[in-house]
C-alpha cells in the first residue's frame, strides 16, 4: 500500500498523539506489519488496525485506517503502540 488518504485524520492524529502522517505510512508499509481487518475494536467493522514499525520514529505504531474502496483507505488515527499491540507485533515476527 503506498499511503492512506490523511485528508481527515492527519490533524487529529498530530494534535492528540504527535504522530506525523509519514510516520504512520511507514508503519502501514512495514513489510512485517500486522493487519487486523476488521479492527476488533471497530463498531462499524469498516476500520482496520495496522501495527507496524516506523523507522523515522524508531517506534512501533498502531494505525487505524477506514476502508474507502477496494484498495484504498482513509487514515483515521495513529499512536505509539501500547504493550499489548507491541507484543502482537513481536509475536507475529
């Protein structure tokens, strides 16, 4: 995936978690990223949880995407992963 459409989520993600869209895109594009589709916490079953590594931030990030179409996603949010998501990422390796 090249990158999510961050038109609606970029400012929210930055204001609340200080994560830049480039960092979130790195995590989403991590070859070892773990995808939960749908996100188990999703109420709509339209969102996807991606846990991946951002090299520029040097951290594992949890990124929430929303299906826009077959192969495209809106970027909704992202943050540094909590210990549970970090474990999910490491155990998948």
